[in-house]
């Protein structure tokens, strides 16, 4: 049984709750000020496998090289496997700076990349996503599975809510995201997504062109 005593009520919020509230407040301040984001660090969401088509690996390599060429810091999930490892290795091979952020549970399974500029270990997947958002000025999704979709959907939702005003791009390799774009258009037509929120997602099939638009 909970005793209610409004005058002396103490609300204890978790650090994660306070962190979300602070990000929300920062986003609202940026929205009011019309703040423009400079791409010093770009977060890439992508799969822990390389997929069925060689085009996915090639696109990840091109994106990693392009990010390094522009002297932008790559932020990603910290893995050494799949497209995650490919994009990180490409950026590193071109002299780029790479920050990996990985939960302890995945690091303990020995899939963390040991050759990064910096590897940060978090206590949970939720902390990982928050840390990736905080460390980045923009976001690009390469092909991937449920983990990639989760990261992409959450970062778009945060933009929709005003938690951040950072650009979000989808690299549509081999038509991978074409049907997702069509689905989102149909959701918008049904009245569940506003047009300005649909426009939060930029889509392109070329890494350089996509970064230029961001």
C-alpha cells in the first residue's frame, strides 16, 4: 500500500530518466534557436552480418572511407563483425577516427572491435543508444536487421519528439530500404505520420551524396 502525502512527496528519478529529460530540453532549446548541426561525428547503424549481396559490404566500405575522407568521426556499435566491422575497418584504413560503443554483454562475448580509436562499454543496450546519440551530430542507417531497425526507429522518434534536431539518413543499398520508404508513405497517407515527420528521413543510394544533404 502506498501512502500519499503530496506536500512532502519526493520523486526519485533514475539517471536514465534524468538523461532523457535533459536531451529533451536540449532539443527544445535547439528547435527554438534554429541551431544548425555541424557534422563532426556521424553515427552509423548497420548489421552484425554482411548480408546476402556483396553490394552491402561495398556500400559499408565506401561509407567508412567517405566519412574518414571528410575528417568526420565515425560513431557506431563497436562490433568487429558484419557491416559494423566493415565500416569501422574502412574508416580506420583511411586514417579516420572511430568511436565504438558496445554493451558489456556483447563485449564479453568477444565481438567488440579491439583496434578502434576508442571503445566505450555501457551497462545496457538502452545506455548504448543514448551514448551513441550524445556522441553524434547525425545518423546514417546501412542495411541491417532488428537491431538496426530499433536504432533507426528510436532516433527518428526522438527527432519527432524534439529531443534532437540532428539529420538522419538512410543509405538505400541495392533497393534494401525502398519498400520501407513506400510503407512509410502509406502510413503517412493513413494519417499516422505527419508529412514533416516523414521528411525527417533522408534517403539516397550514394554515401557522398547522402552526407552532402545532411
